[in-house]
C-alpha cells in the first residue's frame, strides 16, 4: 500500500517549505558575502580601499560565480542532510530519492536536453526587447568564463541541478503537499523556483520549467527523474555554446519532435512492467489480480534477495501476455475485464 503523507495545515506546510528555500538562499548569500569580505579585508590591509577597489572586488566575485555556486550548493546539501539526520530521518527518504526504472534514464536525459534546445530556440525567434535580452545575457555570461570547462559543467550542470531538485522538488514540493492540493503545490513551487533565477526571461522560463519538473516528480513520485532532466538541461547549454549558428533551425525542429516524443513516453504511455517493478512504494495502480500476483512475486524475491534476470524475464513475459488481453479485449462500461478492486494500489 502507498504510505499516507502526513497532513498538516496549509500555513504550517508553507512555513516548512519556505524554511528550506531560506536555507538554499542563505547558503548562496553566505558564501558570496564570505568571499567578498575576504577580498575587502585584503584591500583594507593594503590601504587601497576606494571605489576602484570596490569595482575590482565586484568583478572578481562575478568571475568566481561558478566556484561560488559550487561551494554554496554543496553547503546547502550538507546542511539539509544534517537537518534530517538531527531529526532522526533518512535524508534520501526525506528528499524522495526513490528507485525508478533504469531503462527510462535515457528518456529523462533526452527530455531535459530537448527542453533546453526548445527553450533556447524559442527565445532566439521571439522579438524580445534588447534591454531584456541584454540583462539575461549579462546574468549568465559569468557561467562561460575563465573557469575550466569541466568545473563549470560539474558546478552548474551537475551540482546545481541536483541541489535545486532536492530543495525545490524533494523538500519544498513534499512539504507543501502536506497542506495544499497538488495543483496549488506545483504552481507555488514553480513560481518560487522561477523567482530564484533573477532576470525576467530566466524567471519566466524557469517557472515553466519548474512546472515540468514538478510533473515529473508527481508522475514518478521520485526526485531522480527531475534531477536527470535538470542536469541534462543545464549541460546542454554548454553544448549550444560550442555549436555553429547554422545548426539553430535543425536543432529547434529536432527539439520539438523530441519533446513531444518524451512527453508521450513519460506522461501518457501506460507504465511498463519495469516501471511498476521499480515502484517500491506502490504508487502505480494495478489493473487486476494477474498484475498483483506478478508484482507480489517480485516483492517476495526482493525481500529474500533471490531475484534473477531469468525470473524477471519470465514475469515480464507474463505481464506482457496480460497486457495483450487488454489490447485485444478493451474493457468497456458494460464489459469490464478488471475485478472490483481495480483501483487498489499495491
């Protein structure tokens, strides 16, 4: 059975969610302020602290934004893990890091990468005011600077993607869901996520992107799919920097096809055998006793640590044979092939 989420009042749920948002921003500000203070102390020691020195310090801070992001995000993960440990809770469970079907990993990655291509292509075609575009470009210019490429990808693509998903989906979403309806949770979480990204263009597309990541999180009840999609989205920005402009239109057309394909695969196609077999908390609905017996056998083998590829293949074939029954004889209102407790979850 699916474990019930602890319910709280809406006000309490929002406060708990905002606490983790506060931790996230506090770590960013603390690391940035600490670095600035170290630079200022050096200027004060040398006796050359003036307006020119302040401008130089500001440039140095911007130039080190990648390293600042890396340190602040690692600090955020450390603190939220420490908080859960002090509460005698498992950080992985609190972050909703649950197993997913490993065969879907390429689709999660393709979805994130194609979303970046689609967003980038759309922005290039929109007649946006020059001032808005300039503010957006200036905000992200420091992410493609003097830092080694490997460090940039590690910081901005990997660590930032993981940290933001742990905070905004794993912690904020789960806390809001204890007191608010799912639709409200996704809207509030997405808006907060968008506001965390500064420039107007980034706020708008990040809020929409956050909504997509929320849908992934709600669909699979795990933060892993949104982490993979987010990392792929961020990493694709560095690929676009290396590509020539003539690839713009072909990549944009490809992104549209890829987004549609992944959307169908992730949100509309019925869960596969391996999706349900990976679902350790019973989120997926099972249609009949045959499916329940198959998944029950998997659970028993997992508990006894006696599961083999041969056994999985045998159960997968039984699952597919049962699926063909529905393809051949679709259930109708007057002739339902499922049993009465169809909506029971494993």
